[in-house]
C-alpha cells in the first residue's frame, strides 16, 4: 500500500472512539490493600494481560455504577513518583501517560492504608500535583480503629484541598458503596490545584513551563526539576527551546542549592505530612490484639528463624502430600482419554498425534497443576498475611553472604514449584545484579517437573532400606533437593564474584503487620494463576508436545508393518485368551520401539550417543534426554517408549525395564554410578523452554538465557561425567 | 550536626530516637528518605534478625527493615521526655 492510499485518521479521534468509558488508575503503596479493594470494586469483571515488553501483569477491571461503567487499572504498588524498581517505573509511566497501549488515566484512585498515613500521604501529595481528578480511599479503617488511631476525615479533606476521602474496609465491603458513588462522578470533580504543599516547586515549574510554546503538564515539569535532565527526558526538555537547559539548572540551584533534589523533596514533603498528621490524627492507647502478640513473639530473632523453617517445612509437606491424590486422578484421566482416542480413531498418524502427542504431552504438564496451585496458595497466603516480607528480613544476612539479598528468598521458594513464576517473582528485587544472580540461581531449585524423573530413578535403583531412622530413598531425594540449593548458591556466588561484581546493594524493606488474608483476594489470585498456567499448557507446551511427537513418529519405517503382521499371526495361531492379549500388546510395544529407533529422534539419539557414552548412556537414554530439552518431564514418557524393545520388554513396569536394560556386550546400562550421574545431570541441566523464555523476557536480552543454558548444561554434563567415571 | 556515634544502628531494642541528620549524598540513602526516614522523624528499634543484622525499626507505627550499614547513615538524638 502506498502512502497516498492510506486513510488518515487523527490519532486523537481513534483514542476517543476506542475509549467509551473513563479510565481510572488505582495507585497506592505496596501492602496498602490496593488489590483487595480493586477486586472488591471490579469483582470478576477483570482482564489480566502484560505491559508491552515486560512480564509485569496489567490488571484491568470494569466498575459498573448505575448506567455508567469505569475502567479501573490496578497499578503495581509504589511509594513515590520517583521510581526505583521496574514495577514502580510502570506505575509512574501509566500515571504520567507514557505507557504504550495504556491511555493516560482520566482520574486517579489513591489507595491509602489508614494505619500508614505517613507514607500514604507522601504519595497522595505527589498525585495532587497531577491536575487530574483524585479520590482517596482510606483502607483498613477497621485496623486503624484497633490500633487506636482516630482520623478526622473532614479535616483531612480540607488539608487535601477538597479531594474526597472515603474510609473503607475492603475485606467486608464497609464504605465501598459510598466510594463507588464518588468514583461514578470522578470525571466531574475539579482537579486539585497544584502548589498547596510545596509552592516553591510549583512556582519554579510554572516559570519553566512558560518557556514552552505548547501547553505542558505541570507535574512533568516538576519531575524534570527534581530528577534533572535525564536521558529519558531529553525530548521533553527540547520542547522548551534553546536555553532551557541553562534555565533548568538555575531553577534547580534555587530550589535545592547543594542538596540532592530527592532528599530535599523527601524533607519538604514529609514535613507537610507530619504537620497534617499532627492535626488530623489522634493516637489513643492501642489495643493489642493477637496480631500484635504474634508479631512481638516472632520479632525475637530465634523464635522467628525457627518459625520460618517450620513454615517452609509445612509448605513442602503440603505440596507433595496433598497433591498426590489429585495428580493420580489426572494421570488416569489422561491415559483413559488416550486409550479412548486410540479406540475411536484406530491406528494412524492422526490418532497417534492426538493420543501420544497432544494428550500425553500436555497431560504430562497438566499433572503438575495441583502441586503448583497448592504452592501458590501458600505463597499467596504468606504474602497476604505479611509473612513473606518477614522471611526476607530474617534470611537477609544468610542470603547476603552468598551474594544475594533477603528479597531473593521469595523467588527461590517459588522455584521449588516451578522456576517460571519464581523468576517472575524476582521483580521485587530492586538491584539489577541481585536480580540477575537470583534469576540464574532459581532454575537449580528442584522444580516439580524434576520430581517424576527423580521418583522413577530412585524407586528403581535406590534400595528401600532404612539408614538409622530414615528411609534411604527419601534421604536421596532430600539430598537432591539440597544439591539443587547448593548449586544455586554456588552459582550466585560465582556470578556475583565475576560478571555481576558490584557493591552490595542496600536493603530496605517495609515490614507489614500480620493480617488475616482475605479469602476472596486469595481465591481470585489463585484463579488468575491457574489461568496463566493453563494458557501456557495450551500454547507453548502444546507446540512442544506436537514437535517431539513428530520427531518420534516420522519417518515411518517400511519394515515395521510386515514384522507386526508376521508376529501377530504367529501369536494368534499359538495363543488364546489373556496370553494372546498380552502377546499382542507386547508386539505393539516392540513395533513402536522399532519405529522409534529409526525415527528422527532415534537417529538423533544414535548420533549423539558418542557424546554421552562417557557418561554411561546408551542411545535410548540419549534420545530421551534430547527429547527432554524443551521440557524435562517429557523424559519419563520417552523412556517409557524406548525401553519397550528387546529383552527388557518382558518386564511389566518401566523401572523393571530400566533395571534389565543391557549393552550389546551384556553389561547393565543402569549401574549405580550411571544412575547417580543421570540424577546429577537432571538436577543441573536447564531443560525447560518456558524457563529460557521467561529469563529472556525478564532480562530483556538473549545473553542471560543463553548463558544459563550453556552453563547449566555444562555443569550437568561434567557433573554426570565425574560421578560416572569415579564410580565406574 | 550530632556525630558522636549516635545513629539508628546504635539504638537499643525499644529505644526511640529522632533523626537529627542524614548523610543524603548517597543515592541509596535518598531512597530511604523517600520512604520517610528524614530529619524530624521519630524512629524506634523494634527487633533485629539473628546476629543483629538487619534491624527492624518502627516509623510512625509501621515496620521498616534496614541493614546496619544503612542505619549508620542516620544520626539520631534522644527523644525529649514525654515526646512521641
């Protein structure tokens, strides 16, 4: 299409027609009860997406009031409009209208924790300067009462220049109706007049803005004055014409002198906050409830640390014990479905694609859904109750000694379920070096996809005897978990000493009070997690399953069909009843294995066998390992197919077949050193496309996923080599 | 400026101090100032983790955790009797 034939529509008209409703940004400090209130206001009318280029989730919901509806955008929590982390930056960008794909909000709902007015009013003060209609929701009004805080709401409204302030209890819904009614007319509210709290700044901003030929938002000019002519603001500065840079410097000198601007901003704004608090808040003697007593007890270092380990032990116990029955149900359901498909569609490529490719492949991942949901349930409960922040606080010293920070503990714990959400959880770490070190350590944690491989090999090759009071198999499994933790820590140490060397970053963490988690919020977050996981299973994992299936299915061999026919005839003439069924099933297995050996996957296994020979692996193990590179849990399914051939096929179970597997010279394939080496390989190797993709998205470069893959594969290979060669 | 060794890091558990001066040249300290650790704020040491580091302070009723090396950037003076 040439330029002349394009239909040109002014950009502002497009945006007007696409936005039938007003859009409201929901802004607040972390832990201000913002998400609970957002969920209360929008209910299930929510959409979760991503901001362009980053994995920060974009929560948008619809609020219906009478005939009108408003679009609410729940922003990541932030303390100020000077961003220090990726999530804060996104909040600031949306508020200022710099976020691609998100319209500049028409109004702002500021969520302020009534028990933390000190920090809350700092942010509100900055929002007052935006010249946008503003409504303040004062959350946790009940908790404030318990703590003995008496807040003069009308006095606060007066201090904020008439901005509506609505006390609410989001968990019970108290006050929410009034807030809804206020939000319904938000676009009619007069925007607050800037300059009430820091007149000198507003005056200076007006002087600078007067230089610009077009209208300029005062809030942006104020940020320019405070943050200075940063690279990102060069275009903005250019609008003010020649000489603006000199004028900017003069104004900054006048405002800040020799002091750092951010420090001056904090001093001026918090002075105002203290004045306001002095006038509108009265502190009665607080009532000490159970929360206060729990806090006081856990504040002691020793009980706190013991408590943390106890909590983690309970979480892991629950993840493995509670999930098993549900996983068994999913397992039998998927195999039944596969059998049904085969029975309905008969033999052939289509039936095989659906049964062996899609159902078996996607099913092998869906089976981890219960574990992942249980783990997430605990993580959400711990986070909502305020305990995760305390865990970060308690573990900071230990984590720091290995080059990480206390905040790394949350991603590490999440990675025991799955490294993908674990790596996404690293966003809470403000320092980039710490964050990348955590991202590189996280995939070493034993994720739930490693568990089936461990379970299979341990059950088959580690004797079920007791050592002291402990079961040897359980001990080996525990050892593998510890091995993963140690490897992760060594990796973090290594990168922090080399590629990511740098000063130890500061650690500042708000420690929220313990609060009873809100059931509604917990369930909605859990539902969101399940949706994300299932969507991934339906797209990425679906594609991987189909590709692996095709590699194992093609090219078709001409020799297999005659072999099957001949064997079947022989079986039918010699056997009958159950023996015949068993024999026929046996023949099918052998045919499948013959087919597999000459498939692309089998050929690849033969091709790379020399590489893995020093590790004691035959072509079958090698091809299973190759098939497992996109998703490690696939390996169990592939081993199941490849070991259906030859003498081993007489064994009924997969572990029996593995035990019976032999080299052509008659020696056993699965010796103890080989098995231990294979376990070491699985503990280290990064066989997970989803993890690589999420590292790519979170670090915004291919360098780190490439490094992680090469490094972990090398560690796994040489680790397995060492174990095998020492043992053999 | 009071620099006779009295900083947030030298508070005893349960002791309160008022921030007298801040070493604001450090950008990391500026971040902490954004969280409300500025001159005039009253801070109490609530607890410390194993080994005394990091430390948990109370700032206007809320908990905030700092490492010792950051706590040393804030000089404090004693709170006048009866003041809060």
